[in-house]
C-alpha cells in the first residue's frame, strides 16, 4: 500500500464530524424526531385496542362497542400514516440538506489540499473518495439516517408499551435482544476494519486501472501488457478477498439475527398462555403483547440493516473526513514581500531523503527580467520551477520573493504574485466567463473581455452567446489553441508579477501560429518570466540564460555572453543554429 495515501479520520474525529453534521440543522431534526415519535405512538394503539376488543367481547360486550373500537383503530392508523408521511418528508429533506453540507465541506477540504500532498497520494485515492465514498454517504444520510430514527422511535415506544402492559412480557423481548446484542457486538468489532480494507482495495484497483489506461501507449510500446494485466489481477484478487471477508461477516450476522426475531413472539404466546390459564393476565393482554413483540421485528430488522450500512458509511466517512485532516504544508508568516525580486540562495532539494536532485542553487532574478532555464532532461529544471512557484519548500536554503520565503506566503497571496504555467491548460465545464473569472472572481465583464482581447481571442465573437456560451463536453468544445488562449487570459486576469513557464513548449513552439506567439508575448510583457525551455530560440530572446546540469547552475549570463564564453551553451547554440539555418 502507498504510505503517502491521504489520511483517514480516526473514530473520535468521525464521531465529532457526524455530530456536527447532525447538529447543523438541529431545529429540523427535532421536528423530524417529534413527528416520528407521534407516528410511533399512534402505531401502538392498534394492538392494544385489539386486545381490548377481545377482553370486552369476552366479558359480553355488544357489536356497538366492537364497531367503536374498530373505528378508533382505523383513526389511529390514519393518524400514524399522516405523521409518518410528514415525518419522512421532513426527514428526507433534512438528509438532503445534510448531504449537501457534507459535499460542500468535502469540496472545500479538497481544494485546500496542498498540491504536493495530492501528487504524492495519487489522484486515484482522491477520486475514490469523491465518488464511491461520497455516494455511500449519500445513501446513508438520505436514507439510513431517517430510517434509523424511525426505527429507534418505534423500538423505544413498543418496548415501553410492553412494559406498561405487563413487565413480565418485556422478559420475552430480552430473549431476542440478548442474542441480537451479542451477534451485533461480534459483527461490529470486525466490520470497521473489514470495510476499510475493502475500501482500500477498491482504491488500489482504480489506481492500477487508471495508471494502465493513462499509460496505454507506453504499455503498448514496451510490451508491458502482461505485466499490467498481472498487476490488475492482483488488485482484483485483493478486492475479492476483502469483499469475501465482509460478505462472510454478513452471512454469520443475518441468520442469527433472523432467528432471534421469532423467539419473543413464541415466548410471549407460550408464557402468555400459562399466565392466562393461571388467571394472571387477560387474553387481551396476551394478544396485545404478542402483537407488540411481533411489531418489534420490523424496526429492529430495519435498524440492523442500517447499522450494517452505517458501518460501511463509517468507513467512507473516515475516508471523506480524512481529507480534512491533512495538515496544511505551510503556515503563512504574515510578512509582506517588499518588491518583486526573486532570490534563490543555497538551495538543496530531495524527493526522497538522502538523494538530492538540486545541489546548491543560487540565483537572483530582478523584477521584469526574462530568464531562460535550459539543460538536459533530468537536470532539475522542473524541480527548480516547483520551488520557485512555492509548490515545495527547499530542504536547505531559501527561495524568497521580495525578501519573504515563498512558502511563508499564504497560498492565495502567493498565487497573486507567482504563477506556475505548465503544458496542460484545462477548460472547465461552465461558461466562458466562469472559466476566466476563476482566476479573479471579482473581475467585471469588461475586464474579462479585455483579457481575452489581450491574448487575441477574436473567436469569442463567433460564439453563440459570447461570454455566456457553455464550454465543455456536450457544449461548445474549444480547440487546443483556443484552450491555450483561455489559459493565457486567466493569467492576464490573475496578473501575477512573476510567471514560471515549465516546459510550456506548446506555448513557445516556434511552429505555433503567429497569434499564439503574439498572445504569449502580450502576457509576458512587463512581468518577471522564468521559462524552462526545450528550444533555444526562447533562450536567445531572454535577458539571461541559466544552464542547469546535474542539479547545479553551470552557466549564467546573457545569450551573447554565454556564446562568447564558449562553454556548453555556446556549443549547444552552434549545433542548434547550424541545424536550423
Ligand atoms: P528536468 O526538469 O530538468 O528534466 P526534473 O526536475 O524533472 O528535471 O528532475 C530532476 C531529478 O529529480 C531527476 O533525477 C528526476 O528523476 C527526479 N524527480 C523528478 N520528479 C520526481 C518525483 N516526483 N519523485 C522523485 N524523483 C523525482
């Protein structure tokens, strides 16, 4: 298992979160409980009235009495129906609201996750939590919660009624409750870990499948199909094993429970008969008591079913709430940067401890400077880019903007200053406006239009509804250059003073359309730009060039200086220039 997986909330945290969720709408919940209790009380009338009928007929009452009692039964049943109907209506509405709150919290928690944590945990984990686990919780909150409350109300009132009728009969209820309690204890002790293991196995399964699908071309190119199939089989086997375990738990628990249900009624009839023949109780009481005990089965069965669901729900909740337990990877120091100069001093960095990939980087980039970073693959350019953008903190040394370490800045504050631009630009489902203002929620339409104008997105005029046009699958689909312009326009709106372009090769591709080039130039104008570049023509246009090799900066200077110095850059330049001339 991946030890970088996102954390699970422990029992105490789950309990606290569940309690907070319930209490979130306390008034509605109280109303629901009151209605359910009224329904349960109304439901008690029928068996008692039936007993009354038997006793009164026994003592010679006429048909009029029976009719009246019969009518009363019908009246109470109707009342029960109405209370039940409104209780359920409010209960389900309450559940939907609680679920909505939980989903919103989950989204907030997810968005707060540090990028590095998500990268290490793998997206499969987050995906399973946000789909499978949230769905399981949906069922719980929508159905299990109201049904559990209904069942609990019934059980309490029915037991109360049996005790009032004759305490002796409550002993019969014990006959059922004892084995039920034992088997549930046995079950619950094993269930949490079993369901957690099942959840983990499912995550593993989606992760392996997703990796295989995402790397399909690589798998094919290197003939890895057999190995990937074997990896898939292994996770499926683990999934089956964990599922069998939970299935086994259920196959032991449910039959024992079913058997326990029939005990009390049998006991009530048997002992009730004895008591009746010894003139301790009337026939009506025996009938009412056995009917009550019979009535107890349904809510108990419901409760058991939902307890089992609650177990799965507990595991899912632990996984969903676990996301909230991720510690922030930085604590803003509150210091305000002075100026926009970027200073990198004595930086070392390792992904795995003991294996530094950066070995003492010193670099100073003044505001407005354009710096190109070039070097062989694996040299550490992207790593440097991540540190400059504050995704990770250096192991030793400091990366500062305006005198403040970038990882000491609040995330939002950091992103207002420094943006990391990579090759992928995502177009979200939503309108053109939605896609842009996520970079600046307060942006006016004029600002949005002007940002699109800056990047030369003239195609906006051809869209049916302008800024209100829906983008994404099933709606208007943008082509790659257009998606790129959306990404660039977002940068214009976000207006950071520094851009780190990490191999944004598609943006810098010399074969790209002229407009794209011009759009990019418009965005870069007036900002500090640190461009990690494949192509040397980007280096040629930059104010300075840094050559990174083996985790160190080996050459640093303007294009002309480096060419004149005759080092590795000069050699690279000569060979590249020679090829393209
Ligand atoms: P470049 O961008 O110059 O190609 P990188 O910064 O991506 O180089 O990588 C520098 C070194 O760090 C390489 O040896 C690479 O294998 C290693 N590396 C990069 N990313 C990770 C990671 N997530 N975990 C472990 N090692 C990594």
